C-alpha cells in the first residue's frame, strides 16, 4: 500500500503562508529530493495556482541551481488538483480530480507506485481528519509571523502525533516528521 505524506511549511507560531518562510538552497534541495521520491502530489486550487510560479522558473531558469532543480521536479511530477471553481488546468502534468478527496486518496493508496504527497493546507488537514495521512512533515521556519492563517485552524478534534525524526538546516529551519497515532 502506498503512503500519503503531507509536506508543508509553517512559521514557528503556526502560520501557513508561502511568503512567511525563508526558503534557501538547502530547503529547495530537500523538497526536490522529496518530489523525486514520489509520483503524485495532491493540491487544492490555491496552492496549485501558487505552485504555477515554478513553471516560469522552468521556462526561464534563475541563477540559483537549487531553484531550477526544484522547478524541474515540480514540473515533472503529476499533480491532482481539487477545486470546485477551476474548470480546467493547463499544466501538462496536472489534472483536475474527478472524484472527492477521500475516494481519490483511497484509490491512489491501493495502486502500485511511489509516495503520494499532499502539499496543500486544506488537503493535509482533511486527510488527517479522514485518517488517510500516513506521515506529516512540517518544515518549521525560525520566524514568528504574528498574524495570518494558522496551519491547523480547521482541525476540530484533538489529533495525537508521534515524532519519528527531525532534520535541521543551516538556516535554523527544522523538518519534523510525525506519524498520526
């Protein structure tokens, strides 16, 4: 059975905002490695549209090799987008979900293949509540944002997690690996 891993960034005070973190070459290389170990990413509409930025980097490489490598990896991996408002997607490796999240996740887990990643706040929290997330990887930046959307605001019930590993980056960012209990 394939695993679904939620991988997402947050600040020390729990804020989920793509502009709040401080990604550097070490973080980009970390996420490039993750993408290369998987074969599917599940996104909600908002995160999918934010990730389209990397198509521009793929087409017009930056001076930062780690960004270019990440752009190639995110471009390559198939993306399934859950949206009630999008009618189509034009990224060659993306498709709109044809079923609900639970049905899609259950089907993907039964198929052969590599790891499935959940890369959106809404997708991760829903999968946690459905008990379909096998692992949660939180990259915590050493930043206190002060205000913004909290990563777990939508969780209604207590969830217990077991820490299974950590990785510290030179910037002070820490990836925490958890499994739901």
